[in-house]
């Protein structure tokens, strides 16, 4: 195989990195394909586990096979699922790993090796991953982590290309000092903030890197509304204000820090308390906006101050009246000509605004409609009217639909949608329903799949 062909195939396989099934099916094509796919699968093997215990066992069978013979034999005698771990691996899989997810490693240690000396296995596993022969770009630190990984021989080289860190603010000074040493090159930082026992020294992880581009502040469910720590964290981000392009926060800000992020490309806001410090925000370069339980007037303002770059908007869990709903729909179709995906509540009184949005947002390819009866069970949705608008006014690019409703549309309404969708790109349809009254629509949808009008259907 020529180098050019090999490079092209590798690029194609890279695009399939989140499709485990397809990658697995390609492993047996030939030796060359196998050699290209293994590094892709082992770049971040933890993402394929899907919380299934059998997947954890299979993965750890491979990992255990690299441990010293005497230690591995002891484990084999105690745990049946390790019986195949003596087989010599075909590849040095661990060297392909770029994501060191200690959350997943600790999770499997405590679930599979219960009753054994966990600390002993833990030390062996850490030394197996952290050495001069491995090089990680992503590091995930578990809750109450107490190991100084910077003291492991070879750790400096191992983490010399680190780009991403995820950790809890509730960590000891010793561990924090070690993380600061190895995280000077990170560009992405994810912090989990607890209710209490948070280490204020965590700001060193924000101040030390030269350029943070992606920051996520994730607060516990019962976190205080305001705390001195919150202000300290937010103010420490000022150093990176011009560089931060992606920001997520799950609690209303304690300061006006958001107004400093002038080059923001993606913003995620989550909270169910009245928000402050959101007036007159302007993010002209914003491309992605996700919000949950944030006052609609602030989101309308944010959208109105963009300059046409928004391509994805996801807004939910926000109770608002008809006027607020109309204003945000109008803000979207007046300011988002390049919109590709939208998730939004559409109230009955504003269905005509939906039509205007479909006409003006000509690049839209995915639409998630939250119907009003989800919020108010007394509301009756005119699905015939909605589906008529969708078939009449949807841009040619739109074919992915997701409908969230309380009461399922009648079969006649679905039939109206599908019959009028002929000669267009087949529909990808998902439905989310609070109350289910049977599965009669499944047979109908299957018949339209056979006709090529519906490509795929899922009900969640």
C-alpha cells in the first residue's frame, strides 16, 4: 500500500473514532488496517466502556497483562476474570494511550478488586501508565485524589505535552503542588467545585498556564449561591480573558467575568436561580450557545449582540411567557443566518414565528422542538399546523428532527408530515414523551421507513 493511500485511509478512520462498532469491524481487514486502528482505539479507551462491567473486565485483562509476572500471578489466583491476562499482547497498547483517566481506573479498581489491597494494585497501575515511554495529552483526576504523580520517575516527560486537566477543587496541597508542576502547558481546564473543603490554592492551576482556551467550572448541586472562592476563581481567569474561547459554568457568576471574554466561541450556562451580571453582554464571535434555566431575556440579549456566527443554539428548562418566547425566536432569525442546529421551546401562539425562522435560517439541518404541553399539560398543540409549516417552509438542508411533547400527536398528524415530505432528504426523527399511550405510531413510521421517507427513528 502506498504511503498516500495509507494516509488517506488513516484520515478516514480518524473520522470514525467515536464509532466503535465500525472501527472494530475494520480491525480484521488486514495487518495494515489493524496497525492504523489500534492507536485510534487506544488513544482514549475509556470512552468505549459505557459503564458496562464486562467492558471494564476486558480492558483490565489487557492492562494487567503488562504487570510483573509475580504480581500478575497473584492476581490471577484471586480473580477469575483475569485468567486470560497471561497472554502476551500483540501491541504495546498503553503507549498509544493519550488520555489518562484516573476516574475510570479507580472506579474499576474499587469495583473489581474489592476486598484486596487496593493501594498495592493502584501503585502498580500508576507506574505502568506513568513513565518515560508514555505521553499523555489529557489527565482526569478523581475526587479526593491523594497521590503525588509528579514524583513518579518519568512523570515530567510523560506529561510534557499535557493539554487538558479535569480535577476536583477538594484536593490536598501536596497533590495540588504536583499538578501545578505538570500542568504548565494545559489549554483546557475543568474544575469540579464542592460544597465544602475546597482548596483555595486551586487558583494556581488557573494562573500557571500561559494560555487557557477552554474553561469549565462545574458546581455541586447544593453549592452556595455566593462564596469567596467563587469570586477568587472568576477573577483569576482575567489573565486569560483574551484567550478563552470556550466557557462553561453551572452556577450564576459571582462577578462580571463573562463580559471580559470578548473572543468567546462557545458558551454554556446552567443554573435555576435568578441571574445577575448578564446585562449588555456581547460575544460577536460566538458560534455555540447552550443554556438551561437561564432567564430568557438575557439569552435574547446575547443572541442579539452576535454578528451572524452562531451555528448551534440549545435552550431548555426555561419557563417564560409568550412575549419572551416570541422575542427570542425573532432574535434568532434576525441574527443567525448560519444556524445549523436549534433546540428551543415554541409556544402555540408563536408557531408563525417558527415559519419565519425556517425561511430565514437557510442552513438549518437539525431542529429540536419542545412543545408547550411539556410545560403546561392543559395546552393542546395543533400538530397538523406545526407539521404543515415544517413541510412547507423548512430549508432544503433540514432533515433532522427531535420532538419533545407531553401528549403524542395523532397518527393522522404524523401521516401529514411524512406524506408531504416526499422527494426530500429522508428524515432522521427522535421523539421524547412524558406520557405514552401505546405504540401505534411505530408501525406507521416503519411503513414510511420502507418508503424511504424516514431514514431512522428513535423514541426516548
